[in-house]
C-alpha cells in the first residue's frame, strides 16, 4: 500500500505550553463538493505534540450515511456501516435504512472522474473516512450543519490538500477552520509522498524537503538526529 508521510517538528519553546493547555497537533484533509464551500470540517488525526511528530496515511476511502448533520465540536459517527469506495463509485441509500442500507455501484462520470457520489432517497448526510495511521478515520462530512442533506445526488472529491494546526479538538470531531484562521499550515500533498514541516521558535510554519519517495512509511534520508530546535 502506498503511503503519504508528513513529519512535523515543533520547537521546544511551545511544547510545554501546548501540553499544559491541552492543545493538540491536528490535521484535516481537504474535500470539494458542488453543494458546499467548506473544504475542511473533520479532524482526521490529533495527538499531544512532541518534538517530532509523524502522520502517515493512504489514499484509501470508505463512506457511510448519517441520519443527521454534524455540529461543530461533536464526534462524526455514522448510522450505517462504512463501505470502501473509489472515485466514480455511487453510494445509494434507500428510504427504509434496512439491511443492506447501502449499495455501492461503479458509475464513473467523465466530468468528475475523481468524485465519490452520494445518492440519498431521504434526508441524510455523507460521512467520508480515510485510512490514517492504518485506521479508518472520519475525514469529511457533507451536511447542512446540524441538518442532513435533502434527498438528491451529490459529489464529494478529495482535493489533495491537508491542513496542519493546533487545537483542543479530538480525532473525528467536526470543527470550523474559522476557529483556526491563519494559524494553520496548508500542504498541497497531491503528487507528493513526503513533506517535512517545522513549527519554529517564532511560531511560524516552515516547509522543506518536499517530494522524496516513501519507503515502508518512512522518508528515506530523513535525519532523525536533527533537533526540532535546529535552525532552518
């Protein structure tokens, strides 16, 4: 399985304050949808920050349906089983939510070859999962805030962007990028397998060494002896 890999080094000046304040290092993955202008809305991964942090994921997806929308701060949980999905697949749920509640069919669209399709015959939200740290974790929800989407057919496309930020939120929680603002670091990971990021003494994000091939989840040539306090 091909992995993407990000290393985040955090200057020691910040670690004690972050940990005392319950602040975690978080990431969220970007998606686009015709019916939504929101690119990021679920924390895909979060942990207590350490001097060197690693995030490993693969471009493998699952999808499930929710009866309701998901509000900021709540944990994204589905009302159906999460099924594997690939670009071009259509996930359709019936009106009774009876087993099997979901059918995944291959129906590629030339105009949106990278999209997943969600067809709901009653109000429902789509919850997309991504394989992060070898776990299938919530990554994006298509809903109207706390309300589900009206019956219809919708598209959801992973856009190859990743946001790194600090927050008290936990993995799987819905959030708003408005609460993060300019404190986030946006990475264009599409077509890149390895990215190194530094959070400096000045509280700034720096990106370097993009594009190295990944082997067994590690970046070849990664200097694990380099301190997070090293000058760039």
